[in-house]
């Protein structure tokens, strides 16, 4: 069990011991991001941060998919080139 404090609220999080360090890092990142929105308070602050994090997630997901597509095309090109080089004349 991990106890985290976010926005002056304590949370008991059931988790594996191996996950605790990353959860603490995530909570620290969230607190840092929340501190970047000093003009907002309470629920509005949390919702705006949730929107920002979801947007960042979708951007990262999109970037990852584009990179994966690019790598797959490069692999296909290499396989084609190798196949053509090894083809009997």
C-alpha cells in the first residue's frame, strides 16, 4: 500500500512494491503540473490538468504510431532490397 498526498488530500493506493517508485514519480509530476496553473483552483484546476495530460498522451500516441509506421516501411525496404540481392540471376 502506498500513501500519496495530492492537493492536500491523502490517497491510499494498493500497488505492488515494484510500482511504488513510478507512482511517486507520477504524483510528483502531477503536483508540478498543477503548480503551473496558479490561476485555477479546485475542480477547474484538476480538470484542466486532466485535459492537458490527455492531450499530451494523445500526441505521444500519435507520434509513436507515426514512428512505428516509418520503421515498418524502412524494414520492408530493407527486406525487399535483401531479397532482390539474394535472388538468383
